[in-house]
C-alpha cells in the first residue's frame, strides 16, 4: 500500500521527478564519458545513472502500468519506421549493435596506438548496448526506448563521426583534433579574461596540437601555461546537452516548428556560453588563489570539479525552463486518434499531452495543459474557472 502511494506521489509530481531523473542521469553519463580521474566524482557515474533511471520509472509508472500503448507517430518513430522498412527489420538491431561494438574494439586493436577505452570508445559502446537491448523493451516504454536510441545516435553524430572523418581525411588514425579549442574556446576565454583584467596570451605550444593560454597568477612570480586540449575543452558536456535536446524533440514532436528551432538555437548558444564560463572560472581560480604554497593545486581542483558542476547547473536550469514553456512550443492542430489519457490532446492548444508536461483536470473531467489553463482561465467545455482546480499530472488518479 505504501509503495502504491509512493508511485501515486511520483505521478502527481511527474514534471519535477522527470527533471530530477534527467539531471541525475545526464550527470552520470557525463561522468562516464568525461570523468575527472583521481577524484571521488569518478565513482559516482553508475550510482547517478541508476538513481536517474529509478526516478524516471517512478515518474512514468502510473502511465506504464495502465497497459501497453502503441508508439505515437513522432519524428523519431517515423524515421525509424522508414529505416527499418516499417519496423520489419527491428529484430536486426541487436546484430547491428554487436557489429558496432566489435568495430570499435577492432579499431582500438589494429588502428589506435592507445588500446584503452577512451571517451569516444565509451560513446560508441553505449550506442552498441542500446541497439542490442532495443527490441527487449516492452512497447509501453516505446518513447523512453526511442529517446535512449536517439540520444546515443545523436551523441555519436556530434562527437565521434567528425573525429573519424578528420582522421580519415589526414589518413592519420591517431590524430588528435583540437580545432574546437583553437576556434571556439581559447580565443573567447582569453577575451573574457582580458575584460576582467587578467593579462593573458593564446599561442601554439611546441609538441602539442592544442592551444596554450599563458597568464601569471597574482601569488606567483612566474607565468603559467595551460594547454586546452579537446579532453578538457568541455566539448563532451556540450555534446551531451545537444544530443539530449535533439532526442527530446525527436521523441516528443511530430514536426519541427519555428519556436522549436528558436529554442534549440538558444539552448546551444547558452550551453556554449556556459562552456566558456567553465574555462574562465578555472583560470580565475588559479589567478586569484594559487601561490607558491598551493602550487596550482586550487586550479587543478577547479578543473576537476567546476566544469562538471557548471554543466549540471546549466542542465537543471535549461530543462526546468523547457518543461515550463513546452506547452507553448507544442505542435498544434494534431488530428491523431486519442488512444489513452496519456496521449490525449489538450482542448486549448490542441497539442499532445505527455507524461512530462504538467496538466490540470477540470471538474467536468477535461484535461488541459497547466500553462494553457492559466492563460485561458476558464474551461472551454463547462466554462468553470480553472483557478479552483489543483494541478494534476497526466495519467494521475
């Protein structure tokens, strides 16, 4: 009985629980992909992913236990249907996953000088695992299953394929690609530091393909040069954010709208700004706090923790804002058949109501988005004011 109450609470506060789930799961994925070695954070990846999965299950359980539901015709569902010939080839996805996994291992064995499983290898292996497990998920979890697949596909397209393309172009499969650091991080970080009064210079470093940034901490009598490689540039956290948002759009909408494109552009721009802020904060910590006694230890600690914390703070802020504004960005005019309460259409904006969007139920039984209810004030069916009705998540009891 207490367990049922716990699940009912999760259903009634679904938006908050889903935000917490996304936050913890993406934190874990970020640590798996770009873990700060030698710190306690390195060991938090698996617990965070497990906690996020538990929160997500808690949020969707009231809907999931209602029975199997057909997958909605959202963007990713339609794309996958075309690729798999109307889903007839879905059973071959595990074989594709095995092929992806073996390809990465063979690449490491014969082409890479470093046979350790590095960041890009981890991304590829995670995609292989999702492909192998894809047909094993029940249809009632179709959207969650599609989100995981879309996320790791996008992550590979953003972070892995460009690296392979550059290496193939130069015919050097050991080449380190630091173009991002040269073009979109080091100069911008240098500019921000100059604005706050920190003299610095960006330059090439002998023996390294990445840019160096030289400055002199106030507590030291000599200059310090840090090399901004791809691994410490923050490109991985940026890729995780971009892949997550792309996957969310593909599994929540039937088509892209101007509002969605605007939101995506704003999200990517502010994520990039957060990345520059991350690098700036790390250098400022060294500039203001390090001395002959600390020997740059403060800056190294900031390098291990500050970037991850800024990334988590940005993810939490963005997804919270996204969920609050999502009903306004939804696709209006859908004519799809209403299959269940969780896949019904809001009577005000005529867009899908999903488990991640807060909703209200009128005394007449009508479900509408909470944001739409606030704007409309009165129910379009019975004309009763929505203000007297408490918020309720879609699919709640």
